[in-house]
């Protein structure tokens, strides 16, 4: 496979600063996507179960807010159960528009949705959803656009980038549009940390797999056995900090660029932000949204929020 040079320089840049980091997007090769699926089924990973329960328990009210003949625009390729709950219950949907940068992943997921829901007009869009993109024109003219962003994936973005992404959503929602978004909530740090340090070690595998991905597809030479998984909740900043910790002083290369790591030095691979209701509302407000409705599970672990334009 030819190395994508824009991505390669992104990786080298991230490793060249004071704090070494690699974007979480490099978790998701084929094995990484499988491991993430496994994570969503772990007993400690409360997010997926809580969000699915919220969707099921409130689906009638959600459908009433979305209304008839909406176009559902999912940011991400949408192979999840949560999406299926929505598609099963929304009536007279004008179109379902999953948006993802990975064409292969998107088309495979799209074909499966078409199979399961033959009456739905599925219109996949290959695009980097952090930048504005062109929406398709379905046969049925949509009454409104509903942007769907489940999973608390917003948590991967730092404050400014999250607002920027919410602004793209605001733009794609258009005049009478809205945003339906999954948002993980701040809670007992021990509970959060357990979700990212599961006893079966799947999250550790997921984190380490990023190095194998870089070795295979980006000409890196990481010795994976020389790294350890680490995930700590930083309560002051309301985020889980996920890192790969070097077990020794070592060197590695990515393409032609060499790097040094001290014993115990970290490579940051992911932030997973957790929000208060007020904190998320303020952020949404910065992007032109008003939170019109919040649904939560009984334990208030997770939220699904319906945001309309200010
Ligand atoms: C896909 C970004 C929502 O932050 O919980 C899970 C990714 N990383 N375990 C999250 C993840 C480690 C996940 N998101």
C-alpha cells in the first residue's frame, strides 16, 4: 500500500512537539474497528449500553421532535444499533445520509442499511466531516435536516475543535434543522477510569494496535512490546487522557524520521472529554445551538441531547 504523504506528515508533526501525540483516527484500521466493537460490549464500558437504553426508552419523543420527512445526516458511517433504533422508528424519512471519510467502510455499512431497510433512501457521502461538505439531493425533498452524532465521539475533540465541528453541524443542519448528539457526562472518576482500563485488556490492545497500524501502513518501526497502555481521568479538565507509555529509553522511526523516547515518556493517543450539562450547553451555544431537550439514563451516566438553532 502506498503511504498517504499528507497523513505521514501529520503523524511526524504530532511526534515532533514537546508532547508527542498521534491522532485517535489512527486507531481505526480493520483490527482497530473490531477491537472498538469489542470495547462497546465490555461490562465496564457503560457508554454504549446507556446510550442505547436512552434511545429505546425515549424513541417516541425523539421521533416526534424529528418529525416527518426529515433527512437524517449521520456524522460517521453508522453501523451501530442506535442508528438502527432510529431508522426503525422514524416514519417517512426523506433520506438517511451517513458521512464518512473511509469510502470502503461507508459503502459496506450503507449497503447493509439498504438491505435491512429497503424502503429507506440511503445516500452515503464520502467526506471529512470536520469540513463543510455538499449534501445529496434525495428524491423526496426533506422538510428538515437532522444531524446525528452518537457515541460521544464529540469527546475526542478539544474545546476549540469541538466548537468548530459543532459549527459544521449547524451549517449542515440548515434553517429548520437540529442536532441529535450523544454526550458522555462527568461522574465518579473511578467509574470512568474503569471504562478505559477494562479487566479483559481490550482497551489496552486497542491502544497498542495503533502502533501496529503505523508499522504496517505508514513505514513505522515501533517495538509494540516496549509500550504500555495508560488511561487516567484528569478531573480538572474533565477528560480521560489515553497514552502509550514507553517502558524503556528507546528510538523509533516513522518513514525517514527518527524519534527518541525516554523511559516512562508518553505518546498521547486520545482525549475522551466528559461534560456537565451546563458545560455542553455553553459549548453548543458557541456554535449557534440551544439545547432543547436532554434525555439521560436513570444513573445519569450518559445523555442524548436535541439541539436546535439559536
Ligand atoms: C469512540 C471516542 C467515543 O472516547 O470512549 C473507547 C473511543 N477509546 N475506549 C471513547 C475509546 C478507548 C471512544 N469514542
